[in-house]
C-alpha cells in the first residue's frame, strides 16, 4: 500500500541501530541493526520506479550502516551478484535514473581517509561514547575549526604523556577513534567545549601535516569478530554483565536504566565498549583495550578487569566502614566523657578529679616514656 503522492516514495532498507547514544531511545524501541536483503530492497525500488515514482527517500534508523550486521554478504539482483553494502546499494539505486535522497545517515562505518586530529589527555575514547571535551590548545582549536568546516568528523587520539603541552606525532598512540562533533560551545576567545559522539576505531597511518593543526591519513581498524556466538562467548558475556552490575551496585550507582542498557546488548564488541564507560580505567589499561581488535580477547580482558575492580571496591568499602565505626565509637566515648564531667561538676567532685588528672599527667611526663607510649597514655587519661 503506497500512501505518499505518486511522484515520491519511502524505501526502508534496515531496522534498528547499533549505537547506544545516551540521548536516543531507538535501540531500546527498535532493537539492534537488522539489514534487509539487498535483492528485496532493489526489487521494491524497481517496482516503485515502474509505478511512476520519481524520487526515492531511503530511510532506516542508521542507513549508512547498511550491511554491517550481516557482514556484507553477496546477494543477487537480476541475476547479477551484488554486495549487501551501502556503497553498492547507492550505486544500484543511482542506475534507476531518478532522484535518490538518503536520510538518517551517520559517517560510521564509512569514514574519510584524511582527517584533522585532536590530541586528548587523561582519557581514552571508545565507540558509542558521547562525551564533552574542553579545547584550549592552539592545534586542537584549529583541528576543531577544520572539522566544523567540513563534515564535523575529527580523529581523537590519546597522548602517551599527558604533561606534554605540545605533543609531536611520536607522543601519540597509533590507535584512536573518529568522532562526530554534535555541539560546540564557545567559552572564550581561545577556549571552547565540544560534545562528541565517538563512532569507530581508527589507525593513524601517516601524519600529513603538523601545523597549524595535525592532519592525518587513517584506516578504519578491522576488528576480529566471532563468526558465531559460541557457548564460551555467551558464558563470557553473561559473566561480564553480571560482574559489571555487581561492581556498580558496590559503588552505589546501579539503577534500572543502566541495568537495562547493559542487558540489552547482544554483540560482544559493543558490550566491551559500553562497559568501559562505567569503569575508571588508567590510560594505559584503557588504551590496551582500545587496541585489542580480537573481540573475544577483549571480552576476556574486560572480565579480568571487572574481577579486580570488584575485589578492590569490596576492600575499599570495608575500610571505609571500619573507619566510620571507629569515628562513631570515638565520638560516642567523647560524648559520654563530657556527660560524666558535667555530672561531676554538679556534684562538686570536678575539682578533685582535675587535681587527680593533673597529678597523673605529671607522673606520665616524669616517667620519660617513648613518645608514642606517652601520647597513648595521655589520650587514655583524657
């Protein structure tokens, strides 16, 4: 049933989305990305053209990720092989000789080969993160300006040493991410805040220039995904989900929304990247995770980190609890002593007690005890 005017029609090519953006509920409503078979999409497009449609509006929750979930298999249309991939789909639609408009597209997973680079300090950024970044260094400001003048894409690479104010190429890691600038807030003439959605991992292949900003040639990282979710991988994922919820509960930050977001993820790679948002990892550890392209291996590393964090957090909570008990006990003892002093004062015994205490203090000091022993004796006397 076609409900639009005769001259145009919508062509849906996929359902759902793999991005877990904090501001969007599409994945929870529509589920993860589900690519429609390319042969059925093209056949639908052909039928619409034959019916007189002059403009196709291509839609999906994330159209440019078309084919990503099924790993770009080869389909057949009119007896010819064609890959289930965004580029090939666009080329095929272009041959119908009508207008084709692409809606709801993200740069991911197709990124430019040359990008401006911004060095970041004290943080490693992972795909699916939406983070605010404060920008003040001249090179970084120029890089953001360049990105905003183009397609808002920028490479984000962490410094090896955060204390270096003007890093050189050798001071940066080789694996980083590409981000899409969502919002820019100018704080002053030489300082701004950008909100960035991190899209995918990249490898820095070459520095094309260093001034007035870093410009690099990049290649998207090819992650090694498991062909099927084996029982071992499924067990690992369940363990990781349980342990991250246990850790967040120990920290007192677990809520139903976070729990739902974690439990809804079915792809091991995306699960690992999502969990890093809730872990305060050291830069070196986080960078190792970013550079682990074997997803099963990354899952194992995340599992080990979670076990260590649970042990540390449990011990930390125990220490804090014991400290609070000691403080409460000391405060209780002080309160009781003050009450006793008040009672003695009312009974007229206060002066005798003070005289006795002063005599004991003189004896303690005269005994020439070790400093720690004398300190404890005087404390007990009080």
